[in-house]
């Protein structure tokens, strides 16, 4: 009995010495322990991986404290769960096996798809899908191509810039951009790409409804209390309820077509596996 007690005491001392030696070795090799929860230790190297390079010392300290707190909470929660749950409740082998199967299946599907998927989507493929599903691309807000600027309302160059930016001549558009560079606070030529009405309204410092009410012909002018004028020239517009232009939908259509090809590959793989297994007697239905 005495020998047993002595062995237990020696074992406890040994464990303490191991922890001290571990901590001392970590400090010696520049990887000190920065926090401890029971027998769990958080090393400086692990903490450093969480903090991105280039952050300020204040941000670095805040991130470190955040990580240490989250690390401790997770381990304390885990210790509590292990101490309060029964052995049956702690048995997660079934869930782990299901997760393992799902993960392996997903990884093989990814490899199978990557090895066989034709990612080339032709313009003709996109156009054919668009024409066959035009009703799927009706817009619930206007889309616009526009040139717009923010400029002092009393600017001497205002009238000239408005003339140039409303021209259909590419040379005039360039001249408007050049003149606005010195006269306007901001000038953007988005005449070659579609913008959602909400985005353009935000750029003009207003909301979509107010902006569309201010649209007179192809011109929008909004004067603010700050003495600045928000001006936009609408090069083209697609009204609410109309089909979005093909070039606006092209990337979305490519994603749809790629997704369909992936689904077709996976479905084909599943059917081939079943057919092969039935043929070889590996899969039998009783």
C-alpha cells in the first residue's frame, strides 16, 4: 500500500516536472507558452499564425486577446462536456463515420469532375440558353449605362462638361473626362457597363425612387445642400420588368451551365457505379 502511494506521488511529481520541462524548452527555443487551460497549452507560434502580418501593435494585441479568449472558452466548454456527458453521449463514432463518408465522397466527386469537366462555355452556348430562358432574366429594378459626376453647382466648366458627356461621340466623351478631372470632384464614365439603379443612386447620394423621378429624358440633376450638383447622363436604360441584356447575364449563365455539367457528370458516375456493381454481383437486391 505504501509502495502504491509512493508510486502515485512520484507520478504526480513526474507530471509536474514534464510540464515544467516542456514549458522551459518552449521558452528556450523561442516558442513560449502564452496561455494554459488545464493540461492544454497555447504556444506563441500557434498564436502568431492567427495574427496577420502588417497589423499595428494595438490591433495585434486585440487579435491575440480575442484568440486566447476563444481558445480558452472552447477547451473549458469541451472539458465541461466531457465531465458531464455519459460515455454513450460522448460516443461520436457514428457521426464521425458519416462525416468521413461524406467527405471522401465529396473529395472523389471533386477529382472526378475536375478531370472530366469541360469548362469552356462558348458565346453560342450562352446566347442559346439566354434566348430559351429570357423570362428568367427579367429585372426588378432599372439597369443603366451612364456617365456621372459630382461638381460645384457654380463651376464655370459645368455647362461644357454636360455638353461633352451627353455626346455620342467617343472623342467628346474623352474630352469630358479630361475637363472634369480638374473641374469636378468626381467623374465616372460607366457608359460601357450596366449598373443597377440602386448602385447609381448611391453614387449620386440619393435613393433609387428619387433618382428615377429626377430623370428627365436622359439627364439626371440633383442639387444638394452642400452646394454640389450630382449630374448623370444616361447612355442606355433597361426598364423594370424587361429582360436584362445578354452581356449583363453572361457570367450568371456560364455558372448555370457549368453547374448543369457538373450535375450531369455526378449523375452519370452514380449510374455507372450501380450498373457496374450489379453486373459484377457486388450489389445485390433481395
